[in-house]
C-alpha cells in the first residue's frame, strides 16, 4: 500500500484531536485512517459512497420502522 498523498484530503468532519480519515476521489472513492495509512483502505463505487454518506447523515430516529 503506497503512502502517496497526492489527491488525498482530510475530511472536513474530522476533529482536531487527531482522529481523522482521508478521502480520495477517482474511479472509486477511497478512505483511510491518517494514523495508519499503510493499514489499508476502504473503496466505494460512486453509488456505494452516496448511500454510505446518506446513511451517516440520517438521524437514527428516521430509521425506525
């Protein structure tokens, strides 16, 4: 796994406490932990990324049956 930082940016939702994720947009959306860049990445298609971020921004009470 490369530590190439070109194209990666820190999420605007990351706090100043060092618990950050980096995101890189391309043919896939890639996500990794800034504290463990060699530790792996998550990859999402555009459709998966939109569903994932929509889920994160949905209030828990909206998901109740």
